[in-house]
């Protein structure tokens, strides 16, 4: 598997999954089930997962695949694996708020190196090129042909007037207390992995997450942000956030442009 082979496949599968998701999103009603961890799941999660999993396994049969919707794929970890959240932001999907994404990423030696984040309801697509740099695509999102792309880059942050983005569905007092340590010009809320992408494009400087996430929630956004010059660190000691952890659970973390002067928790 080469990056030149991988990137077009990830992009195509994200768009095709987005089409499936939007069919269900635009229907009159859809069933919401509850998983064993009490998180919601819909037919859109399951359809997107089946499509992406089949596509990745067919294209890269020798690469381990981890997806949110297939618990039996989580028994082992390896140095290199593909990791998928077929519908990140299920709560946003259920409430028809639009801030949901399709996330596909490659992790190598604990680091997300390539990824795609597609927000079909927002008509925004972010991905890493074969060389690792990050772009935003605009246009018709044809699965077979890449449209116009624009390189993205994190902001040159002004620590006296920072832009902060935080979770729409999970914002709490602990998050606000940490944000209040900074000189904030403005803050916004967003769902799913779009928050990483807003930092990647310079629309925000800082995204703190003081709450539970899993690696499939963050890997694709992390890859895009890294490709735009940003970084993701642990909340507690500011060391790099690594992947392939047992159980795939993340600690609290902070995604940021490198010019931000980090505050202690």
C-alpha cells in the first residue's frame, strides 16, 4: 500500500458513504438504536460502516481495519492500521443539525499520517494528499475525480485574541473553565471532527476536549490538522496524543495551532 494508492480510495469511500448517510438523513424518519455503551446508532452508521469496510478490505486486504461499528475488530493493535468512524456526530445526525462527518484515517507507529474528513450536510471535505499536506476540496464531490482543492494552514495565532472551538453536544463547565484561562476573542461550537478542521483552516486556534473520545473519533481530524501544521496533545502533560492504545480510548486532549501558548489544566 502506498499513499498514492490510499488517498483516492479513502476519499472515494468517504463520499460514497456520505451519499448513503444523506439518503437516510433526508428521509421522513429513521430508527435510532442504543448500543451496549449506551451511545446511539442509526441505519446510516451501519450502512456507511458496511460500505467503507468492504471498500478498504477489498483495496488493502493486508492492512488491519478498526471501525467503531465492529466491536470484534478491536481485539488487537498493530503498528499500522486503518481506523474508521463511519458517522461521527450521531447525535448531530439524529437532531438534524448537520455537523456530522465521515472519518477515515491511516495510523502508523502511533501517529495518524493520512486522513479524510467529509461533512456531507455541510458540503465540506478535508483530506491529506499523498505527501501528507492537507487541503479542502470544493465542488461536486465526484467520487471518481477530485475537484478544486485549496491548501489549508493553521492560523498565525494571536494569544491576546484567540478563536476557540468546542463541542456542540458535550460542552461542560470543565471545558469552559479551561477556555477561560485564555484571552479569547470569540468562541464557536461545532460537532464531530469538524472542530479539528476548523483549527486546520485557521478558523479557530484552539480546541480543548475535556471528555471521553475514542481513536476513531479523532484520527482523521488529527491527520488533517497535522497536515495543516497543527498538533494534538494530551490535556494533562501536553505530550503528543498517540494511537493504538489498548481499547482505543483517548485521554483528554487539546488540538491547536502551534503558536498558541498552552495553559496548564
